C-alpha cells in the first residue's frame, strides 16, 4: 500500500511534469529534424492569410511551438490554483498535457493554428471564470469576443471559440441582455474598425479553405495519425462522461467551471466530424480538455493501483509518437 501511494504521489507531483516536458522537447526535436513533417499551410481567416514564416523555418516553428505549449501548461497550473476546479492539489494535468502533445508529432514539432487556439482557450478561461455570477461582466464579454473575432480575421478555426465562450458565459450566469449586446458588439466592432479604417474591404473576404493535413504525409502516417486522434477523442468522451457522475456532487461553482470544459469537448468533437479534413487543427483543444479530465479521474479515484492506467497512457503516447513518425 505504501509502495502504491509513493507511485501515485510521483505521478501527481512536479517530477513527472519535468520528465514529461523533457520527453516532449526531445521527441519534438527529433520529429522536426527528421524532415517527415513539413509545417502545415498557415491557412487564412475571414480577411487575412497567415504568414508563411514558420513553413520556411522548421527550427523557428519548433521553438515557437514548444514555448506556446509550455505557456499553456503553466497557465493550466495557475488556473487550477486560482479557481480550484480540480478539487485536489495536482500537477498531473500539466504532465498529461505534455504527454498528449508528445503523442502526436504534428502538435509538438510545428507551430500551427491549433496551438494558438489552445492558448487562446486557456487565456480566455481566466476571464470567463472570473465573471462567475457577475451580472456586470459586459466588459469581460466584449473583450473576449473582440479578441476572438480579431483572431478569426486571420484564422477561421477561432470561430469555434465563439459558441464555446457564449455558452460558457451563460454557464457562469453572467450573460443577460446587456451581455448578449456586448458579445455581438465584440464580434462586429473589430470588423467595423478594419473596414472603416480601410485596412480591408468586404471584397477581401476569404472563404474557409480546407487543406487536409495528411496531404503531405505517407499513407502509413495518415493511418497512425487517425488512430491517435481517434484515441484522444474516445478518451475525452469516456472520461468526461465518467467524471460527470462525480462532478455532479461538487458545489455549484465548481460544477459550472467544469461544464465549460465539457462544452468545449462536445463542440470540438462535433466540429471534427463536420470538418474532418481539418481535424488536426482541433487536436490541441482536445488535449487541453482531456488533460483536465485525466486530472479529475486520477484525483477522484481511490484505487491504490490507479497508476497502472497512467502508465498505460504513457506507453500509448510513446507508441503513437513512434508509429506516426516512422511508418
């Protein structure tokens, strides 16, 4: 029993965070220098096309992505310390996020819209959670929707965050008639400024341009990639459903916080089904939400040997990385 507790404490502690981070950096560097994963097309937003600087410099893409992923991990840790949506003190959420990132070389070795999307989700969650039961949160709502709308001008993927945060503010009981107006203004003001100042014209509108990420991959890599994504989706849905039964017993504020992550999982899975060719962009969003659910599952469980499931998860991540890289 003491031996089991020590292993569980290790998995729950800071040492695993450091080890998983080191493993992620090493495997990402190996993938980046292998020449197997060219930077994906940056894509376009409503009016603008993203810069191709990262596509021309794999090392710049790698370093930028590692920095962004590291920031997401740090923010997740701070977010839980501030709002305590996972009731136990734990670091396994950050470890799980780094391991999930490592499992798919396309989320670790190249900077893409998906990483930026995940970073925006975590940053926006601070504003969202701070508005709990605040009927005067119109400034927060306007700011959040204005930022998302601005990002959507450069990358269509950010549009997914609009219904996610609208639902989130409703969950927080911060959305009222003024809040709805603030959200609408937040969406339209950036476009009004861009058009009104002459930066763009309505004729510069660019429709969503989908380019399947696997167009540049070998057939073996495509299959391994699809299996990896399918596992992440399945784990997200299953753990979210199982944790839901326990989270129902939390106090209202914590239930509301966790309902937001569940909403993001639902919207992301639906978007993956609709826009299956571009599903890779949405994987980092699922990685964030799945890492939260893993933290819940590990801390809620009273099983002394729950570390076995975590070790299986780590082995799967290594196998996933190897098959995507070498097939």
